[in-house]
C-alpha cells in the first residue's frame, strides 16, 4: 500500500548551565547596558534560542560594529562560560545643512545626537534650524530602562516660529512638549503611551489674503493630546532586515483639556522576504490613516 512506519527514538542530553558571562571589548559602554539585553544570568540553563534573541537585541542597539557570542567549557561537564565580545563604534553624530529657497532665502540647520550617552544607553538629540521666514528648535531624550525596569521613558520639547506676513499675511508660533512611556508586552510586541501639549498662536494681518483654514485658526489654541501605539516586530535584523514583518497601529485623541478636538488613527505595516538572488530583499509597505473632529469642532 506504499506505507512506511517511522519511529523516532529521542533521548534528552544533560542540561548545561551558564557558569559565567564575560563581557569583552566594551571600552565605553557599561556592562549593565549589554547584560540587560541578554535576558540570561549566571546559573540559568543554557538556551540557544534566548542567546540568538539576545544577539538580535544587541544588534538593534546600533552601538557595535561586531558582536561575537562564544560558548566555552566551564569548570564541570554541565557548565559553560558565555563570552560576549563586542567592537564598539561611534554613536554620536553632528550634522550641518545649508540651502536656499526663493521664499525662505538662506536656510541653515544643525543637529547633534548621541545614541549611547555616557555609555548608559540613553538617547539625546538637539536640532535647530533657521531661515528668514522660519526658526525652530527641538530637543529629545529617551531612557530605555527607566528606573532599572524594562519600561522606557522620554520627553520631547520644541518651539517654532513662522513669519509669512510678506507672502501670506500671517505669522504663527508654536511651543510644546511630550512625555512618552513604552511597555514591552512580549519579545516581539510593544505598547507605547504619550501625552503632548502644544500652545499655538496665529496672527492674521489681512483675512482676505489668507486661506480659510488659516483665518479659521486665528488666535491662540491649546492642543492637548494623548496617544497609544501598538507595535509588533519580528524582523530578523532591526537595522538591515531580510525577513519578517513590522506592524504599527496608533490612536491619538486631542481635546481633553485643550481647545482642539480630533481623533486620529494610523496603521502601517512592513513585510520583508528574500528573493531568489542572494542579497536581494523584497519589502512591501502599506499605510493608512483617518482623522476626524469631535465635540462639534472641525479638523
């Protein structure tokens, strides 16, 4: 009948435990920044899947040019030493830009950022730009392990000023900030929450020369908004993915304690898959969004 019986005889080997974890090559980055990404400590049973996930998280930090994880025999047959050898790379950037526009004339910007502040894994960025029409400044700070927990926390602050009196007979000023918190749900899912407040002032010189939207928004508004974002990410490499998917859904509600009321929903997805030729990866991306006012106020 063309049938075949197959029996699998499986015998488990002895458990192997991690006797010691050695961190090598981190001149600037603190040991704790690397160890907290391992999810393994001395005395745990060795698990290759957890080790490969640790490699993925260390790669996502973007602090190291090279990450080598080696297992060597320990002091007993059921013991091994896990060695994490890294080669650090520059994590700070300074960029300058200059340009010319027929409306804004000369434009210049400066951006300074550091992904691994003082070797503690903190992110900080200061960015400013200026022209004859628009000036802005933006500051951002993120602590990935707030108070030693797996919760991330951060804040943003910004201010902008736009003078369109010569071209469109109005000028606008904005100043505001946002606080952010992130909570990992599983190895591949993350929940982020935020609250932002913006004070916006628009002055119109001649209502006949501005668009109806600008004329409608004249005056000072306080924009108070809370946000919730869900992220699923199982990419094989967060920096240069070749397979996997990333899905993000966010919901923002403005109007609690402010003058502007709206709901905003956004969804975005990425899908990566290697093709027939080595080094060629297919990336599919889709996104959609919807915004709508509430409480009798238009967007």
